[in-house]
C-alpha cells in the first residue's frame, strides 16, 4: 500500500508539471503570434515608406526635366 501511495503522489507531481509546461507553451504561442503580427506590420510600414520614397524620387525627376 505504501508503494501505491508513492506512485500516486509521483503521478500527481508529474501531472502538475505537465500542466505548468502546457501553460508555458500557450504563453509562448501567444507571444510568437504577437511578434508575427508586429513583424508583419513593420514589413507593411516599410513597404509603404519605400513606395512613398520611390514616389518622391519620381516627382523630383519630373521636376528636374
């Protein structure tokens, strides 16, 4: 009976650890998602900036003719 109690206690500890790891994983997945969104926004912003810079360049070329 003593061994059974030890095994039950061990399983209880293992289950707690698994739950903790799952919570950490969910937190990491959320953070990755946030970073992907930020990255996408930064890429879009830089494309808009590049486009605006290109437009300014072509306007300057037109004015210099």
